[in-house]
């Protein structure tokens, strides 16, 4: 079964600083990898995804993520954080289990606080 | 594109009553929809996978008789919490899957906050 680890529960950065949120996964094959963002009391918005090909993927809102197979990682980055980026970020792995059963497995999330 | 709506956004009910939550994919057809539950400051826990025209597949530990799921069409899935109790109070989120190759993605609804008194 697949699993996702987000080592950082809470990260605080200053506005304008760079950001990296860590994500490690466990899965026997190459999984589908996703980053979602959730504002308080809201659903999840897809930031970016990786299926195959170029290991550096670009997403919305200036985010990017890099898939590193050797490290089983899919870290999310942004060069300059804006106050509006404050939210909860979830990394997820999409994979099949038991044949045709597909599901997303989420990490526990990283709460991002942005200081002015 | 790829918008998923949920209704209602908030519901407060008395203990023992049933509550129905609707999940709709507004601009695409979803053969598979998922229902999640999220406790405060925690991640999403998958409750069940709903396939159009067939019975839902429930995750281990989820009571299928308590959380009734119906996937009547390619754009609508409903979750009914039967005989709700305070411990069922939670944030329920649905998602709809666009399957196939590079487009395989789940799009999430805005969530429904259920409070059982």
C-alpha cells in the first residue's frame, strides 16, 4: 500500500522569502503525485501534478515541484512567497490497489504561515 | 473547467436525524467520485469510492449502513449520514475523478460542515 510523509507539520516564512515543502512517498512503482492547497473551511485546490516525463513540473500560483525517484520525494517550491499563500498544503499519491481500485493517499499536511 | 460543487455547505441537525449531502461535477462527467472525512487540523481520510451505477466501495472501518452513498449519474453522487450522532460531526469533502492517462486527476468540492447537536 502507498503512503505519504510530510515531515513538517508547520512552517513559517516571511513574505518574499523562498519556500520548500517536503514530501516523501512509498509505492512500488511510479505513482501519480499531486500537491493540493486548502484554505480554512474550504475544499482542496490542485496546485500541480506529476505523472511521467519531465521531473520538474510547474503549477498554478508560481509553484513548482520536482520528482526525485532516487529519494522518493516530490518537494514543492516557490521562489517568493506571498501572504495569500498562507494555507494548508497536502501532498498526495494516486495509485491502484487490488487491481482496479484507484485512490489518493494524502500526507498529514503542512500548515504554512506567512509573516509580513 | 473541472468544477465540483457540494450542497449544503453547512448543516446543523439534531441527533438521530439523517442528512444528505450532494456532490456534483458541473462541467465534466465523473465515472468515479470519492467521499472523504476531515477532522480539525488533520488530513483527509477516504471513506468510500463511488462508481456510477454500482455499489460504493467502503474503506475499512466505515459503516456502510450509516454512510449511504448513491451515484445516480455521471455528475451526481450523494452521501446520506443516517441517524446522525455528535461523533459524526465533521467536514465532509467529495471529489470527482477525471480518469485516463495524463488527465487522471481528482477535483475536490468545497466541503460540507456537518454539526450534530
